[in-house]
C-alpha cells in the first residue's frame, strides 16, 4: 500500500508542479462552453436572401413581407443589378456567397392567383452547405404554405403544432455539454496517462517500475489514479458551471453519475495504458491516443453527428465506443431527468467495456514487463 | 582568426551573474581562461557550472557582468565566436534516431564543411570506432562510445576553443582515461579546453581548476600546487575545506 | 546549404519513426474515409413514435406515409395517450407525432386531425429537421386531398438547388474534413517539434552551430509544410476518388490557399510550442485551439448566424484562418469559383499568414536567447 502511494505521490507532484497545465485543462472547456452557449445554436438566423419581384403586385409584396418578417431570413438588395430581373447579378451574388437564396416571383403571379390557378414562385438555394440549405428549404416551405393557406382562409388546416421538451429555447449548450464533458474526461484520462507512461519509457525510468516488487495492476493504478481524480474533478466542474451559468439541468443522483463517469474514465485510462505500451515515444503516444480514443468518440458517439443516420455497420461500431453509452446516460439522466432504470443497458455496457479494456491493458503491461525480464 | 594578438585570453569573465527569479545560480564570478590550457570546472550538481558555460556560449542571457571570448565581446560578436568554438553538451546531444554517420553528416554540414570534408571526417571516425558502428543509430550505442562520438562531433569544425559540459558522466574509468588522452592530444594541437565535471578526482587531469559552489568560486589554481601548499591529500579535501571557509565568511 | 542538412535531418528523424509515419499519413487517410461516412448531416431514419388518437382516415393515411418514408423509423404506434415527457426521457425516440380530433376546427374538422409534434429539445437539430419532414409529409398529403376536392394550392414553390443538387452532405463536409485533418496534423506535429528538441537537449547544440535563428526556424518548419502539403494532396485525392466530390475550380488556387493556410497554422503551432513547457501542455493547447478554430469557422454553423447571435465572438471569425480556407475550398470545389470571387479571402489568409509567421519568428528569436 505504501509503495502504491509512493507511485501516486510522484505522479501527483508532477502534475501539480505544472499549474499552467492544470489551468489549461480547466479553462479550455470553459471557453468552449461559452462559445457553444453564446455563438452556436440550432436555429438559423440572419440568412441573406435576395428578391427578384417581376410582378409588383399586392400579393407579391405580401409574400416578400412574410419572408422579411421571419427571424431566419434577412432581405438583401441585389447589388449590381442593372435592371429588373437581372438574373446574372443574382447568380453572381449566389456564387459570391453574399446571399444564400434568391426568391423569384414571376410576372403574372397575382393574376394566376386571382384566376384560381396555381401560381409558382422560384427559389434558388445555394446548396454548398447542405445542412443550411436543407433548413432553408424547410423554412421556405413553411412560409409559402402559410401564405398559400392564408389566401384561401385555410390557415388552421396547415397548423401543425410543435412543442419542445427539456430545452424550450433550443439552446445548443444543452446538447453539447455532455459531449464536452466526455471529451475532457477522455483527454485527461487517455492522453495524459499515455504520455506519462510513454515519457517514462522514453527516459528509461520505466525499467525501475518494471523491476519493482509492485504488481502490474498496482503500478497502473498508482500512475493513473491522480489523473482519474483530476479528470473527475474537471468533468464535475464543467457540469456544475454549465448548470449555474447556462442553466443546463443537472438532475439525477450525483454519486451515480460520478460512478458512470468513473467507469468511463477507466476505459479512457486503459486505452491510454494500452497505447503507451505500443508507442515508442511520447509524441506518438499522444497522437495515437488522440486518434484512437478522441476522434472515434467524437464522431461515433452521437456527440455532434446523429447516430440515427449512420449505416448499420457504423451504428454497430458506435455501440462498442464507451462514449456512446456515457452520453446516453448523461443526456437521459442528468439533463432530461429520466429514471436510471431505463439506462441499465447503457450502464452495463459501460461497466463491461471498462472491465474488458482494463484487463487488456493490465495484460499487455504485464506481458511487456515480462519481456523485459 | 587573423589580427588578434597572442596575448589575448581565450575567455575572460568578469562579474558574471545569473538570477532565476530570486535564486542566484551564478553570483558575480570572475575568471579567465588562458589559451592553450585545460581548465577544469568543478563543483557539485547545481553549483552553477552549466549555467556559467551556457552564458559564455550565449545560450543563456546573463543577468549581469561581461564576457569576452578571444578578445571579442560575447554579445556583439556571436557569429565570429561560434566559428571558433565547439561544444559538447551534458547529454551528449546527438540525435538518437540517426546513425553515427548521419550525425556526423548533419553536424559537419551545418558547420560549413563540404561533402568531401564530411566524408573524410566520417572515415576518420570509422577508424576510431569498432567495425560497422557508423551505421548504428546513436541510441543503440553504449555511453562510452556515444561520448566518443559526441566529442568527435563537437570538433568537426576544428574549433580553437572547446567547451565540454560533463563529458565523462556515466562513463567507465577505462573510457574516461582514453577520453583525457584525447583531450591532451587536443591541447598539443593548440586548442583551449574547458571541461566541467562533478567528479572531483578528475581535477588532476586539468592544468588549472576552478571550483564552484552555490554560484561562487571557492577555489582556483593549479591542482598540484594547491594540494601541496594547502597540505591536502585529495582535491576533495581541498574542496571541503574551501566550502567550509567560504560558508563561514 | 546548411539549411539543406537541417531539413534532411528533420525528415530522417520523422522517417525513422515508423509509427509516426503511420500516424501522419495512413491514419489521416483512414480518418478521412471514416469521417466521410459519419459526418452526414443528412438526417434520416429518425426514430419516432406515432400516437393516433384520431378516428379520421387522414390520420391513418398520414401514419402510413410516415412509416413508408426512409426519413423516419416508426418505433412504436400507439392508440392510447402517452406522456410525452416520459417517453422522450427514455431516449428511444426523438419525437412523438400525435393526431387528435378537435371538434372546434371549422368545416374540416371531420377529415383532418390536429397534428402535434412533441420534440426532444436536447438534440434540437435532429428533431427540428424531423419536424420539418413531418410538416412536409403532411403538407403533401393535404395538398393532394385539396386538389382532388377541387381546391388546388394557390401558391407552390419550385426549388432549384445550385452547386449541390442532391444536397449530399459529403460534398459540403468532404473538403472541410481535409482542411480539418491538415490542421490537426500540422498543429500537433509542429507544436511537438520544438518541445522535443528542448527535451532532447539538442536545441543548444543547434544554437551553438553556425545556423542562424532564421535558418533553424525555416529548417524545422519546412518538413512540416511538406508533410502538410503531401497530406493535402492525398486527402483531396481520396475525397475526390472515393466520395466523388466534384472539383469544379482551379487546383492551383487550392494549393495556394492551402500553402497560405499551412503557413498560418504552422506559425501558430510554433508559437504554442515555444509557450508551453512540456508535451502535455502542447497537446492541450493544440486541441483547444483546434476546437476554437473549428467552431468559429463556418464549418458547423453558418457565420451569419454567429454574427446575429454573438457579434463579439463573431469578430474572432474574422481572424480565423480556417474560416477563409473553408470558404475558398467550398467555392473552388462546388461553385467552381475563380479568384475574382475569393480574392479578398485569399488576401485575408495571406495577411494572417504573414502576421503569424513574423510573430512566430520573433517569438522564436526571443525564445532561443533566453
């Protein structure tokens, strides 16, 4: 026990001697949360639209007004238009990105409406950003539908009522905070562990550990425990901060959440140890841990990109990524306030994965050690 | 180097100081190194030897004092000084991933040697080492050979002044003797050598020694005459007495 | 000439670390391919639950369409009222679509039910788009019904999507992924390079040699630039050949923009590497910067929206080199734009590159004479 504590203490001092690192570890995710909280949102705003109105009628003016009134779009005059209906200018504006959409109301618009026929409006959308274009398309549909229904006094037919739960203002922070927490937990547990052990290998001092009477499990525990604590502390700090500053809900029992966080951290740790036994230098260890743990966790865990849209094999892959389960638990229990009962599967998966990775790490470490003897 | 009188000293240091925050690593030291001599720079770890050398070489900015090398101001004439100095740092700083041959090529190249000269040097080194060693990555060399290569590399540009920082640390006595043999050879060729070591019994190899303790010079002079005049049995004893008297003043 | 030896040494060191080579070239390519499949902002297969409390035929017909659509996966069909909050909490569905009959709805009450979409607001992006799809399906259905009843819609929209007609998200993301990976690699490689020298204690030897500070600087930066450009070529090749992303504009300007970007990002990484003390810090700083660059680049969220929401942060986008690269890349690939359109962005990128490079050179000088 004493020997274990010695290893831990050394690791701790190494960490503490580095106040700059610690502050970076804390400040960095904070700044990210700020940006998510203030700058990033799921609602589109301020999208520039140009209008070519060849009808100049009362209905066309009203339609244009409808577009203008929406919070999503902002009307921009077509610069460089040499005449009415200068499509070349519109094309240029679209190409230059000055507008994302051009609304074209052809001549005879009001006439056709009066005759009871269907009048068409043209919408030219810049598709180079497919996500934005998709949303623009949908907003267009909504505006035009409402306008059309209004013409016939059929407004309420097309009323589809929506209600948003858990996040009434559609704030992106609610969605991203669990992911950010997961990322920081992973970074600290996987990367720092990997680099710490790799550094010792580089310097050669790992030999001392190898020949010590400590068991492999004890060595791993001693070297990684400080990082576990730092990781958990930072993760909790971020959760609390987003709760108090941005109002991100924080429900469920804290010890249970910490337990899951611990399991998650253990997986990161084990990966870190595994990678450090394979990497010849610290630099490779770090790059390797980033590529092997961080990137898959970001891409395939539902952190940013929805898992529903993935093909079956990728979805299967996402199930063996610890972050996927961790995020489901945090989002469900901590933010939505669900009962833990419904997430037993995720909890078990997380526990199972951490057990497997931990055993693999210890095994690999022991084998390396035995090879040196 | 043309146009310099022979009476110029190799190195002249006056009132040199280095502060790291409040800590005085080097505390107003002054000394000189004569041309053609071997100066032993002794002192325990942390005494300020490496810091002093780094300042002389321009790797560290002094907090105070003046340094002149071969009559030139160290701060103003860095490029000229670089041409006349060779340096072997404490960690035998060769590139571990590169082979011996590649290290020689690199250091020779950046010292301004042309291809033919580099090749010549590589062959010369090959003659001094066991067969086939040239092709080995440096990290696979035992410390004794690594030291040898590092010394060779520091002399590639045939500098007049050679600064060796702890060149014999971690090296067995046999190799150490061979090393000093090489150093004497360098002195025969007219070079000035400054060697630091924390190994006090290496003092007797040097022409003169300078002992540093806690940033100050506590002992200076020719080791043999010091032993005689102070009636000490070993340099270590000299050293301990010097520290004691230094601490009581 | 001396420079040549330094660059050669740097390259030799990189080649001698096989694992590093894998990380620098093979891994990114694999990453790009995987990312290409994963980063789909095409929302489809959204799990929903349909709660049909209406007796109308319309409700069952619309439900049938929802089930048939590849955009949705109707996980459960219920005819009893459900507590939306509890269902959404469990996380199995992103939205509930409820049909209700409501007596006071005018003359259409007997045919058309009330539709309520109850969304999970946490994954607001997916649920909003899903809601949009539902809207679309319902609207199409109603339009058909009305047309058959002799009441065609008075206004209809004809949409033309330029530059990316099938709205493939890979077209949008693909080139950006290359830029992203380039950034990751450059930042990490360079940030480490100086720290490593210092940790290996060979920096002193370099400084003692006849190499001028400028030469050391360029010599260490050059391999990173070469690696970066090589990766870019490989990455773009993959993205074009594997994912069939169109490249409609000039490759030359692509290279120019990438070169400027590399200069900017490498200088930035160099500054980091002289500011940090050890490799862990280098890692953290690099990662941090990366995320910052990414979020404020227009890659994930349109810049216009950021300006509307947080103008203070939007100012940062103006000095973000990634933002300009993404814009130029997207324009060259998808719109086939020439320099007439993006010369300003190119200039901005160049300016940033010059500023950062000078800063890092100055910083380097200061750093080595400490």
